[in-house]
C-alpha cells in the first residue's frame, strides 16, 4: 500500500499563459523571467532562421513564441506544445512580452493541410460541421468564455437578491405551453415474463420550460430561478431556434402587479449588464476583452476588411452601456398595435398589424429597433394568444373594446425581437380551473399545480429567457447555433 | 401609449423575513421598528386571547407573529399571509424578535385538515408523494438552499482556477459508457407527402455523461467543467440512483500523471469544503444554519427524540471539517483488494474480494468508513472493468501479475461509497483506435472524438461526480430522491 500523501500540492495546476504573462509583467523590473507554457499553435510564420508561433491555451491570453533553430521542428498549425524559455519585452505589434524559446516539445502533432481550423475567418456554417474543433477559433473560444461569464453574473445577481437556484426536471408529464412540439420518450423495461413494461407509467416528454415546476418551490422559498435545458421538437430553421437550448427562468412570490414584476425583471437585466461593464471586476474585464475580439472576427467574417483600427474596440460595448443606463420602455400590446398601424399606413409592413394577432418578427424589431431604439416591454396581450396560467390584466390596461387581455409581457430587444417573456400567474383556484377547462386541460393531470392554489396561494409572477438569444445579443453573434457548444436542430444532432 | 418609466425602483422586491429581522436587529437601539412581512404559516398555536404563528418566506429565517383579537382570523396552518406590525424583543425561546401584528391579511387560505404538510416530521416516502409541497418543510427547504449554495461554491472554485463552464449537450448520438441503459428518443416530423420523417437522422438518446463532449472544448479552453443533467434508464431502486440526475464533470488539459489529476481533484473537493466552513462568508454562514436545522429534522425523523441540546448543532459540520483538513488517502485497486482480502479472512464480507471484480458497496464503505475513516482515492482498476477511453496505468502502478490496469480512480466517501470517478484519457490516436476496436465501437461514430487526438492531442484527464450524492453527503440526507426537487426513478415520473 502506498502511504497516504501529505497535503495535495498547493497548486496542482500548471500556470496558464495568462498567469505566466501576468506574473512576468508584475516582475518585469527584475528583468526577464523563466516560464513554461502549454498550448495550441494558432498560427506560425517561419523565416529562414527563426519562426514565430502564436500559442493559445484558452485562458484568454496567447503568447508569441520565438523559435530559433531546431526548436521550431514540428511546430505546425494546430499542434500542441510545451515551451520553456524567457519571457522578454517584445518588439512585435500587439503584445508586451514574447517567449524566447530554449526548449520546445510537441505534445501532439497536427497536419496543417488536414487541420480544419485555419487562421483566417471561416464561414459559420462550415465551422458548425466541425463543432468539436471550432472551440479552437478566436470567436468560439471567446463566446464560450463570455457565455460562462454571463451566467455567473446572473447567478450573482440572483444570489444577491435572495433567489434560490432550483434544478427543474427535464423529464416530465406536464407540458407548459400546451403545444404539441415536445420530444417524447418511449422507454420500456423487461417486464414480468419477458414482456416489455413501460419505464414510466405515463407518457413522458422533455421539458419545454421549467416554469410550472418552478412555481412549486416558489411557494415555499419565495424567489427561485433556474438555468436549465429545454427542448422543442419544432422544425424551425431560423437563426433564433434550436431543438435543445437553455432557458433562464425566474419566479417571484408576493409581487402584486405586472408593473412590480417588470420592475424586478428590469432591475435584473440592467443589474447584470452593469456587472459586465464594471471596471473593478476581473471577470468583466476579461469578458470585455473577449467581446472586442469577437467583434473583430465578426467584422472580418462580414468582409469589413482587416481589423486593428483604434475605433473598433469600443463598439462592442455600446449597446450594453445604452441598455444598462436607459430605462426600458413599457407599452401595452394594444397601444403597440396602434403605433404599428400608424407606421403601416406610411411604410407598410409585410404583415398588417391587427389586434388579436401575435406581433411578427418585423413588428418586434421595428418597435425595439426603430421606434424605441432600446429594450421595450410590450404588455397585456390578448388572452386568446397566451397560455392558461396567466392572470387577467389589471383595470388600467383593460382593452375591453377589443377583448380580454392578460397581465403578461414580452421583452423585445433591438436586433433580436423577443428576448424574454413573462406574466403574473393566476393564483385564484376557481379562476385557474375555469381557464383550464376552457383550454381543454385535464384537472387530474395538473392537480399538483392546482394544489399550489389550494394551500397558501400567493400573488406571483415570473419570466423566462432563451439563454442563447441573450448570448447572441451581448456578443453580436447572429445565430444561436454559434453560441452553443454542440447545436441541435431539426435534422442535425451530430457528435 | 404610457410614458416610459423613470429608473425602475431601486429595490423592486419587498424585504424578506430575513432582511426585515436583520434590519430591525441593526436598529434595535433606536427601539422597535415597523415591518411588513409575507410568508407561509408553518405552525400556529391559538390561545384564548392571542395566537402565535411561525411565518416563513423561504429566505432562511422565520418570524414568530403575535396575533391578538381579530388579526388571528383565518391564520391557519399552510395559509399565506401579509402581516404588518412592530418587531420587538421576544420573550419566547429560540428567537430574538417577534412581530406584534397590527394588521393581518390572509393572501391564500389553507384548510389545515386537508393540508398535507404537518409541523411534525413526516416520513420521506410520504413526502415524495407530495414533492410539489415538501418544499414547505424545514428539511426540503433547507436542502434546496444548501444544494444551491454548494453549486455556487463549486462554480467559484472553478472560476478561481480558470475553468470555463460549458453546457454539454443532452441530446446525443454518442454513448459515453458504452452501456445500453440510455433513454432513446423516437421523434418524427411530417415528411414530404405526409409520411413521417425522423426528426434527427440518427438514433438519438439522452446523455449519460457529458465527458466525451467536454473533452472537445478542453482541447481549446484548457480547463472546463459542467454541471448538467444526465440520464440512466436503469431500473435501480436504491437510495443512490435516479433516472434523472445532475453530474459535475471536469476536464483538465496538460496534466501528465494520474497523481497530478488526483492533486487537482483533491484540491477542488477540499477547497470547496473550506468555502463552506469559512466564517467570513455570508453564504456559508447561512448554509451552516440550514445544515444544523436539517440535522435536527433527520434526528427527529429517526426518532432520536426532541432536538435542542447544545451538542447537536456542531455535529452536522464534523464530517465536513475532517474532510477539508485531512489529506485524502490514496491506494491502488490491487492494494485495496489485498487489504480487503486480509479483512475478509477475519470478518467475512458478503462478497469475497477478488482481483478483477468490481468493488462492491460493502467493500467501498469498509475502505472509506472503517479502514481509512475518510475520503480515499482507489486507483488503477483492471482495464477490463473500465471504458475504452482510459489511459493505461503508469509503470509504478502496473499490476502485471494480475493483468493490465488503467490510470483511473474512484473517490470513495464514508457512508456513500463512490462519490466521484475519473481517469487520465488515452490521448494517443493509434492506442485509442486499438481500444475502440477491442471494445467493438465504430470508428465512424466516434470520428469527431478521434479528431481530438489527430490534431494537437494533449495529455488530459478528468472526473465526474453524481451531484445528488454530494448533496446527500454534505447534508446527511440518506436518499438521493430527497435532495432533488422532483425526483424521477423507474416507475415514477409524477408532476
């Protein structure tokens, strides 16, 4: 038997490129420092007696390695290396320090002709075919780090405001939207005498939302949220839809009015953006550096020429700053339709805005983009457009001339359209039962949901947001397929 | 159109019970303070002229309300209330302040005879039948808050050590374990001419692990992890298995040896425990208060009599403190089998320990509980017991006399058995292909996984942990079904 070990090494992890550069910069006055870095070769320029390689380990910073003589052997695009040498002031553009390599080891070779990730920007559809490799691009690596940082900011906001994160179930017999676009499971087990028996006694599907389940702990914990996977078996092939995606959903008890709920949601969105813009936050500083790099790759992809100009780095934060510092507009659906009708009379939309119809994507983008030029809550939609659990509108928003409305909102963002949607929930038992009956839903199936109204019901509301849309809006990436590690959509579940 | 609003109210959320009590305590020198609290009535004692109600809003603290005359009307067990009054020093046991109620409003009534959650401890199986309501018990509410706090501690540890959280996919065509116990999807879409077409071109199942997918971003970001749902369609009915559960999985590039990987894992586990024990952390202080309350309910459930003794509050932290401050033992599988065989010769196990067989639960519990009395890494299991992707053991652990072993570990915890498992991954392309062929796996299906070894392969390793087991071990709750919001197991997918 080996003896038990003394304390695990204080730092079992070797320093990242970022850490090595920071350490060398901090001790620069004492002269060049020795360092060993690991990473992947993102580009290589070979001259007669020297080669320059950009080595990236995913920590957010890369280092230029200067390879003389035989140290450059085998150092090709895409290979992985362990390099030791001296970190010294660089004469090159774009970095303060470079690694003068004294010892080089190729950990894993890479045939540069076969390597699918080239230094130049590749088209997004091609990269999706290599989703397992596109993490090695500046854009996808940056998006993954930003996606992570954004989630941490939301988690922190919720913790600071006493929300409890609850993992809502994926497997469920309840279907929040009442729609048919759900993935179903058909699982069986060997039953007695070898005949198959169902794994679950009732039809089971994958959650399209965690909301109904989240309402249960909300009736005990007061404020809850979840960042969980959700699934829609819809054949949408747009840039805004995935078959598998993440949803950020929050529920708040003891909020009495829709305006009160909007106040909470707006405080959350703007609070989270403020965190991303904070100048005393290491996380935010790193995320902003990634946002600037992502913006450069997007510009290159769109053929806006080479990056590097002074003005470009500030651009990627402008929309974040505007949304963080400007109150979100609020307008009822009825008033929004009137606004859209006025516009339609001058510059026609493809679809005429009509009370009782949903807002189309062009309407939403006109409202948030052209008219309000910022995030806008559209409230109090027709009840007929919305699911059974929404509370009727308060008197100030009643649209009796048209028909009943409900105390709900869609939060529209410029360029995106619907970013989030929420509502007050019907908390009166009899009213909810009536709505369920009118919607043709089985009371038996939702008996547990009705229990929340039978025992200690409270006024409450909540909202949900498609997580990938949020990442798209923050980063400027135009397609949700490019902000998720392994995207799944109708016809595509590779890897 | 309504005008856009000025800044959303600075605090759109009403104060929680916890915040109200903290605020009143901070200003106690200035005399009693006015407060309005919302919450659910957890118990009520009615006397002739006065009633006492414990009001809990899930924030972690409850308040005793003193209701005189008509203010007590309708205040029943399980009802939800909004109470206004004066927070004054209490003469009652167990709280510093009580609310002298001047105005009471019942938000949602509750028939105390029908209400399924009674003040006394209820059996866990009965509470599972009311999973939507058991959040209203001290134990489940506390477990939900602790589960949340534990996740935040892990997230913080990973962020501090430069790991990126990546959402691995749930829908997949790859099966990490090579086992058949997967949930499969059979989804179709209306195809051309009305005939159904499959939603995805290949058979698709729910992830049993995120590991293989996590290895891809690890080959670009360096250090990654995920806390994601995983699914096993196995009919296990034990206290340690669920059909749907969460897994915490981490991957680390540029770690060269199994001992180095153990160093990282041990640093993570002990670092996270240190956070939970930190005395300057608000999160940890709250979590420890919940752990003490959970321990009391567990003791009551087990019939250990009434709680309240001085000694009990310290107990729930003892196992955490021991694990945080004591190095984890490390032993090879081969040496562990020899140890077990020695013990078996004196006090026989049910299953004889035999080289080549897996360790049984009794073996694991003896090792971690009786012998090492703390967490122990058992390393270098026989290759035949482990999946294809594991690296062969290094020379120091080679067990040539018995057969080949792999550079893997199971981390055993007292009372739990297997808490986590991990390994070095085979990073040599040809060696991996040979293992796949020997395992009967299709190279075509795993071509993307092989690409990670074709281009810039690096030595790497990782581990995974069943999240519910971690929550069980920390809280002392004995069944994973009781630390998850809505548990799913074979035959049960209610709600």
